[in-house]
């Protein structure tokens, strides 16, 4: 039996594993990167990038349909399904190819293509019979789609989001189960590309939103564009001869709809259940995930670290990369452990209008009993938004009472992906609402909505709602 030895073994070559590898190899050459499937991150292969390719095509189709009020007229857009999906696949393959090329450029003796399973705290069994002995180990095995019980009735007509990006053509109709990030983005994009789509949600949720007022606004906006049931009581799911059938309660009466396919978008789950964690001394939570430290990536007091989707925290690329850095750095330098500061949380849904949460969410603040006040801004109040016919949505801002510290924001509305960064940067910089209002705002831009919302928040905090230009010659304590 062949034994491989390493200072650091990294299980998984996705976003977190790749970043952990780069950090670990800064300190030691005795690193093994173990991948059990194929190179190419979730983001590049079946996540962020191919979904944005689909959304880009959908946005162009939608722009053509809504141009008439501007005095610009197009014929109804002709959607060439095979061409749409061909571009999605080709561009996706380029992204994946770029990632694969990067990994394959690393030294061959650093790479192992095989699944791995813990035999003990320091030993990994590879599927080819070899054993890896490692002083430290990083778990970066990513996640996969989570299919809840009950959907097996759809048989081979059930798909997950990964399958969409391998389509040769667009289907006629799709039932989307789940109104989270994936369900909203793909469901709306398919709808705008001419596919008949119904989204069946649960618990009245829309994406990651937690603020009740923003949730209400988001539900109303999405329901006006397409068929959306935020809390669907589905009573029957069947596979038919040529598709699927869904029966559900609609205000006390049963409705039945038929579709070609069922897209199950009910979240993701960490790839940890086949790792043999029961053979380790690691403490695990109720989900089976090792108990780990947010700032170091370390599992308990062990020499094992975890990063990325495998820790079941946030399935986001930038979070995975940050966690991979911490895990790789600390695994290589163990027993020296460094705590890394966390970035301000930021989440974006690329629906239309977009959805974002930056800093602490409404639920976060309520959960920790924060003493905070709220202001809101309706995008119908902004001239630039009206000019662009992008005036649907609501922004809610949170500030800490007494200190005036900006805490976070939730929003459905235009340019949310851009505004989210301003909010996150402000939260990470520990800016007060007053300090944010001292920053420049151009006219006329969408960021003026942020400015108005901050003025309202300042007033709610019982502070000055507008500050004049700062005095460059004043001494501390002087009036401006």
C-alpha cells in the first residue's frame, strides 16, 4: 500500500481549496491538493458565471419589450433558444477552462485526482487504495444542491440548477420550486426568455431578505411580472407521460398546472457526509459540520481546518476565498494561529430589480437585541430612477441609537449590486451616518437615493440630517 506524506493536505480544489493551496505553498512545498471530481469551481461551472450569462440574454430580451415608452420600438424579440444556450455553454467552458489551466499549471506532485476519506485525524484513504498521511488537513469540499423529500415523484423530469447550464435549447415550461437566490435568478431569466415559468416559494420568503417591509415590496414586484406563489401549499406532484403536473391550493381552491420540467432550487448542502468525519475526533454540530472558528478556520483545538461551502455558512465565492486564505495560512504555520478579520457581510441577488443585504440584516439586528432605528427610501421618489423607468423598489437603512453608527441595509431596487458595496464598505469602516453624509454624491445618480435615505436615518437618530462642507482651518471643538 503506497503512502503519500504531506505537511498540509487540502481536500477540494474549488475556490476555497485553491486559495488555501496558494497560501500554504508560501510556507511549505509539502502540500497535496486532492480533488475527487474535476477541476473548475462551482462558480465557474454551474454557479455565478453561467447564471449571469443566462440573465444577460434575458435582460436584452426584456429591454426590447419595454422600450416603447421611450419612443423606441422593436418587434417582439425573437428568442433563439439553441443560440442562447450555446453562448451560455461556450462562455461557461471558457471560464472553467481558465480555472482548470491554473490548477494544472501547479506542480504535478502537488496534485492528486481521487476522492478522499478520513481514516483518522492524520490519515486519508484515497479511492485508488493509497493512504495520505498529513500533519494538517484543510476541508474544502464545497457543496451540492439540496433536494428535499417529496420531489422524487417528478422522476426524470426533475432537474437542479446545475442541469440548466448543459441545455441545448430552452424548454416550453418550467415549474421552479424555491424562491431563494437560485430560484429567483434562473426563474425570472427563463420567464424573460419566453419560457412559461411559475415559482413556488415557501414561508413568504424572497431570496435572503429578512426585513418585512422590503419582503412585502419584493413579493409585490415579482408577482406583478410573473406567476409567483410566495407560500405555495402544493398538494400533489406527479410525473406525466410528457412532463409533470403540480396541484396546489390557491386561496382555498385547488389548481392544477402542467410543465415540461421541475427545477428544484431548495438550497445547497455541504459535501461532508462522505468524508468519514466519524473516524476523527472532531466535534460536530447537529448538521454534521465540524465545529469551527470563524476567524481562523480551525476545527476546535485540532490541526484540521475548514473553508468555503463545506462549513455551511455562506455559499459565496468571496467568502470561500477569504476562508481559504485563513485556513491555508494557519494550516501551513500551525501551531501558530492567526485570527483574520471578517469583511462586512454582503449578499446580492441578480434579479430585476436586484436584491441586496449589506452589513447586518434586519433579522441579525433583532436577533442580537440591537438598539436601532430604521429609515426607508422608495425608489419612486428619485428623478433619475423615473427617467430610466427603474423606480420599483424599497431601501431600508439601519442605524444604532445613541452612537449614530451605520449598521446595515436591505433593499430591492435598481443598481443594488453597486449600492451594496458602498453600504458594506461603510459598515466595515465603522462609519457613522453623519460621516457617510459627508461623502460626495453626484447629481443625478442612483446613489442620491442612498443620500436621501441616510438623511432620513439621521433625522430618525435625532442628529443633524445635513452637514455643510467640512472646515479645513477649524480646530477641534470649533463650529464648522
